[in-house]
C-alpha cells in the first residue's frame, strides 16, 4: 500500500466506525474492533479469529489486513480517540 491508499482507507474506516458509534454506541462489534486496532497499531496481529483461511492464516491482521502497516492502525486509533498506543 502506498501512503495515498493508506490515508484514503484511514478516512473510510474512521467514517464507518464513527457512524457505527453514533448509531450504536454500545456495539460489541465496535469494542472488538477497537481492541484489534489498538493491538495492530502496536505491531500485533489483532488476535485469532477462530478459523483458518485457505492459506493457513487465522489472525485478524493476516486475514483482513495483510498489507496494512502499523501506521494505518495508529492513524485510525488516533482519529477515533482509541487509546492504548
């Protein structure tokens, strides 16, 4: 991913998660995403998703975000006000 692609997707994710927070502040999905993003912002894998894909991957990062650098998650966390970085 190049910097332009990263920033575009950061904006898309922040818009999506902000809308989710506005319409369903107690969302367990949003709480889980927050934990995953904070972990991945710190170089983690976001945790195991409970299944393995056809390539043998089982973590949030390896399945959903294989080319996303830590900076992507740091930017989303910063803009969402998610702490733990």
